C-alpha cells in the first residue's frame, strides 16, 4: 500500500521536473547577486524555522498523554538559559538580515551603474554600456537602440559581458519590465522614466515579459531576450539595419494602438527624438510636451491667454477618449519644437571603479601636539582661533 502511494506521487515529481528555475540559475551577474541574496536570507530564516518545527513535533510526542515517563512540572515558569537562546538567536539573525538588506539595497540599486561584469571580472573604463530605450505598449514591447539607430518589437538582443543601460517608460498604463535571467523587475510608467543596469554573462535565449497586469492582451505581452556573442550581436544589428521599415512619429502612432500577440518586427531607421517625445507624451503633432509644460508652469504659467492655446484632438488610439455629449476633445498646443527640448539629465548612481576596500574615514591623521603648547597649538585651538573673544566682541 505504501509503495502505491509513492507511485502516485511520481506524476507530480515529473511535473516539477519540467519547471525552469531560472531565478536560481540566472545568466547575468545582477540576477546572480539577487539569487544569492534570496538564498542567504532563506537559509538564515530556516535557522529558526526548522528547529521550531522540529521541537514542535518533539514536544508533542514527548509530552503526549500516554507517556508516563515524561517529567510533569506544572509550577515551572522561567529559565534564564532558554530566554537567552529564544531572544539572542532571532536578534542575531535580524542583525544579519538587516546588514544584507542594507548592502543589497545600495549595491543592487537599479539606477546604479555596474561595478563589475562578473564576480571575477571588474568593469574597466573601456567597457562602454549598451543603451536600450524600452517602451511598454498595449500589448507589446518596443526596444530602441539609439547608438545604432535601429529598433525592434518584442525582441531584445545584447552582447554578453557588456553593460546594458535600460531607460524605461510606457505609453498608457503601468507595466513591469522583467527578464528573470538578467535582473529584477522594474516598473514602466507613462510620462516617467525608470532605469535599470544589467549584464548578461551567458549566451542563450531567455524569456522576458510584463509582470504587472495591464489589460486584455497582458498574457501575450512577452518577448525573447537574445544574449549573443559580440560577433552575433553585430550580425543582429546589421539585420535590423537592413530592414526597410522606418519608425517615425506617425509610424509610432500606428504601432501604439492596442494589439495582441504581435510578431517580432525590426526597424532599420528610427526618429532620433522619438523616445524623448514618447517620454514627454507629445508624439502627436503640435501637442505640448510635459517638460515644456512644467517649465512654463515653473515660470508662472501662460496666464489667461493660455486658456485658448489648444488644438482639436485628431488622433486617439482608443477612439473612446472624451465626453460624447460635451465639447470636442482638445489638447494643449506646444510652443517649442521637439528639437528645442532638452534631454532629461541622466541621474545615475555611479559605481566606483577602484574596488580597493576603504579603511577608516579616509582622512589623514592630524599630527599630535600637546593640548596647551603655545609653540604648537592643537587642532582645537586652531579651529577656535578664528573666533573672537568676549572682550573683542
């Protein structure tokens, strides 16, 4: 009978065998560090969880009603040794978890540039980052490579051992950009930009997807991340440049419309200011960009004359915007052209290139001198020498 029960569990074991534990076996150094953080935290917590579970079973068995040999002490109420164990072990674990959390929060900051390619390979000044502009659309992903002037829909490619700098935004609702083999997830929001730094250390094709529900086509909002060698990546870029498709502002407005299960598509030419217009929500011709509107508001606004600074809405990707019984839908007209708008400055946390451990506070030790020696005044007296005495004041 027991053998039959074990045989009944075999199908479930086979199902588990088909799982891809990519989070525990990533292809990138950032994801590997996040994996280590999860494993170490789990092990530290199991130091408490496993003994508690084992002692629960032990106490239930040892002090069962039928065991007459167990000591019965109804008057017992305190043990200093037990109190030390019960409180010191969790306290030490919390201290360790707090230290891990503090270090991981800073070292794995997605806005922080990479300090290394791999555990045994520090980054060098010659290792230039690959810039990728990511736009979450309904329901597809658009990747723009400004350094190469190409773009791709639902396909992302990058060379191994080269830092990748993602600049992420969205066109409508909030999404979450996530490649488990590369790095942790980060949100994509319209009118806002988030950043992510990562690197891939292993060749292969990995799955990327949206980890935040965004509507009817959410289930098909996934893409392939191709981690390629340097030569294969050059071939991929050449294939993208060979595409006759162009991605201008009018082409983007067509691509932005909601669609599901969109196939991979490459663009050989991309408008250099397209991402800036998407981020500032002013791809439509004549529409005022958010950065321009905020700059005007910071100067006090356009005043009463700005009430009529509107244009009729000629494009609507949903064809449902605006009140059907009210006035015709409009938008605020732009004053500056997209070329006149300044790019948002990159606010990155730069990782140090010198990985030599810091010692002390990094200050030179002041020379020792007697505290009240007139020939050699102390550092304290030097600090106070600039202050006037009471008689002088």
